[in-house]
């Protein structure tokens, strides 16, 4: 009997075609105007010989599911209409509990007549979302993996899924390595780090807790500004009353701050930027990835802190990738993440600024 994971994958790949059938007229079946000569290989370069593949070819007008067996050299043939297709493929052995290999690619017919599918090790994840032992149906569940040799969000047909009535969820094919599962409702949130193993189905339970509440920053800033204005008003009144009556009022001239005081913010910012040349900072930076180094440099040049949205816009880093790298820097005690409404403020840890 085929294992449950394999059936779940086939059901996932068929879901898009069923959705099209329910919403409108069935999508047209490819007429075979374009022939694709495919070659399946493993990441180490060896051919995927005599193997049963499940392939989903998706375009704007059709979604076609193929179940085929490669030849002795890993070759196969697809018959498609002309157009651009996203190709998602799975390789599953009956002897394992989870998906074994996955591959994602694209092809544009008639210009692309050849297709190479590179299969990377994969595994599956099942789990449930709960609070104090009670399942939470309809909770949103998303996953971020540190390694992404294939488009795991596309191959699972969603960047975010909804938990079932029993709080259950399934990610059919994920890259081997560390992944972070996050779940939330309107008032609850939680996350869990899991290790995806090759060919295995890993089970996990995400426990949700009440979201941390904090006083909004804007009301606090407004209160501080009001206090400053009132203080300036009373100080100026007091000085005016202390002037002798015989001395005529002196026309007020624009008061310019001392040059040293004017330069202070710039000097502070320049001082933080110069920390990049410190041997301690250089030693830390040498342990980071290129993307993490880019983020840390930006924070130093931004007075030590910046909003997640600012970093994303300035460095042009996708939101998912940015959050993954910020969480990694947080675990390494290099960056501290502070909730800021629906945003996040990233701040360099104090020990690195001294």
C-alpha cells in the first residue's frame, strides 16, 4: 500500500486542477504543439534512471499532471502547448515515510525544447497547532527553511497554509536541513525550529501563546514632545520676568548651536560606522554570510538600528529572506529584534557597539 505521505502529495498537486474546474470551465488540455525532451538528474550529477516521477506543469491556461517513468539515462518526454510553464516534480520511494527528492524548474515553448530537472534531497513535515493542549483550527501556518535548493513554497502550492479542523497541517516536500514553522491567530502566536530529514516525515506541534502587548511608541513620543514644549515655554517666561525694567528688550537673534554640538549626531553616526573597522567587529563579520554582513553594515551606518521595512526597501531583500537572516543574527546574539506594531526594529547588540 502506498504510504499516506505520497497520497497527500498527489492530492496537493491535483488541487490546482480541481480548483480551476470548480471556478469556471475546465482548462484546455495541451494539444501537444510543443515537445519537451527532459533529463532528470540528482544533485550529484548522476541520472535518475528508471524512476517514477510525478510532474505538474502549470501555465496561465492549464495545469497538467504527469506520472511517468524515466528511461535508463533519466530521459523523459512531455507534450505541452506553446507557452511558459512552471515545472514541479517529486520523486518518492515506497520504502520511506516521506518525499525523497524534489525539483522545480521552468520552460518556455517553443524556444525551450530541452529541460533538465535537478532533484535535491527532501523530506516531509506534518504537525498540529495547539494552545494548552487544545487544537486551533484555521490558524495560519507558514514555514521558512534556511536552505532552498528548490522552490519549496511553490511546490507546496502555498507560502502559507491554514490548519485543519483538528489543528493539523502538512508540508509535503521541504529541503533537508533547518526550517522554522510559524503559526498565528488574531491573538496568539508561536514558532518552532525543526530538522527536516531525507526521506522522512517529521511530526511537530506548534504551541501558541498570547501575543506580547506593548505601549505604542507614537503616543509616548507625542507625550515627550508636549512636555518639552511646556518646559521651554515656562523657562522662557521665567527668564523674561527676571530682566530689569530699565533694560530695553533686546531683539532676539536666531540662536545657532555651537559647531561641536551641531556635529554631535553626525559624529555619533560616524563613530558607529567606524566600528566596522574594529578588530572585534571584523572577527564577528568574518563568521557571517554575505547577506548577513550586508544587513549588519547597513545597521551600523543607520546609527545602530533600523526598521525591517526600511532594510527591505534600501537593500532590496525579499521579506522572507530578510526575516530568515534577521532571525539568524538574533540567534547569534548580534542583532536584537524589537516588535514595532506590525513591523520589527533590528538593533545591533550593545556589546558589539562598545
